[in-house]
C-alpha cells in the first residue's frame, strides 16, 4: 500500500471517528438553541481540515503543492460569493410558487429566536431587521463563514478530491460528495436541515452534498485554489440559507438549498457547466506535474 492510499484511509477513519464521537456524544446533550451548540458545530467543521493536515505531514510527507493554497483565478471568487445567494433566493421563490412554504415577510422564526436569546432586548423595527439580515448575510456572513468552511474544504476539496482524481473527475466528484454527505449523518439524525424527516434527511443530505460537491469541486479545479470553494461553502451557509427566514410552514424535504427544489436548481447549474464544457475541460486536464494545482487551462477561443 502506497502512502497516498494509506493517507486517504487514515484521513477518512480519523475524520469520521472524531466527528461522529463529538456529534453523537456532545451535541446530543445540548439544546438546539444553546449558544454552546453553535460553537461545537463550528469546531466540528475544522475536523476534516485538521485530519488532512495531519495526513499530509505525518503520513504522505509530500508537502502541499496540490492543496490549492494559492490565490488562483480571481473571477471565481465572485461566482462563489453570489451563486449560492441566487440559488437560495430562487429556491425560496419556487417553494412559495409550488406551495411548499408560505412567504413570511415578518420573519417569525427569526423573531422567536431573537426573543429566546435576548428576552429583555426590544425587537428592532421590521425594515431594519430585514436589512440587517439580507445585507449582513451578503456582506458580513460570507467572510466569517468562509473561515469555518475552509476547515472543511481544506479536507474535502483540498485533499480528498485531489486524491480521488486519478479515478476520473466524474467518479471523484461523485465519491467525494457521497462521503461528504455521509459525514453529516449524525447532525441530520438530530434534526439539522430536515427536522421533520431526520432519517430521510440523511439520504437527502447525501444527494445535496453530491450535487454541491460538483460545484465546489469545479471551483477548486477551475480556479486552481481551494479558497473559492471555501467562499462558496461559506456563502451557502450565509446568503444561500438566509431566504429560509422568509418562509414559514415549510416542507423541509423540498424547501431550501438542501431540499429537493434547491437540489434541482443546483443540478441545473451543474448541467449548464457540463453543457458549456466547463466540467469536460476539467475531466480532460491531466492532474499532476510539478505544481499539481489541478487548475484547468484557460480556453484559447
């Protein structure tokens, strides 16, 4: 067994063992609205990156040439920032149109949570609350979320995807996405993302991560950097999820980016990437060489 194969095995065993121990052990004892729970969830996001760092340094000992720790092509940052926000807003619109949720301009769920966290603090005016939510998600949440998202992306797209690419880009995207989805299983079973259907939610999360993993993998490979993937991941957790604040009585199977309607929109974007040749260029690009960045050469036409 070569070092890279051993590295992948150790990475997966450590990442799943540590994450499952924390989420099944510690998170199960915390209230869903407890501030400590949010802190633990952020901490768990660093587990894949830390495990990848350990494997690269202690087992493979090949350095970080293919980890994507470079700026890369700048335009992909803008795509990474705005694409999830657009998909999230479109998913909300489809949910209302197809009666999978009711439009809630009063943001009832947000108001209830704010009252729970600070019961003695007066609620701000509704127009201020809307502006803070929307602008805060677009401007402030993305950079903050990107820090935590990098903890995952350095592991999933900066390490695992690169190790699976010799199988072919399509297989690497599919396999890494399924693994990433299964990594979320303890959290989903505890009601995260799909509180009404936690068991079915595991399968839905695998589908969501597989589709989103193609987009994040494309950003990683096309830009030559892992950072756009981290920005997009942070945007999914920020402005990509913010439209849910304007929905009530929603069906968690269908609504939001992790729901079936959101997955349909992501699948449409993936199809568009394939149709214009973006994914095929990645699949045809040899991986390796001295730099081993995985960047796709710019088209000449």
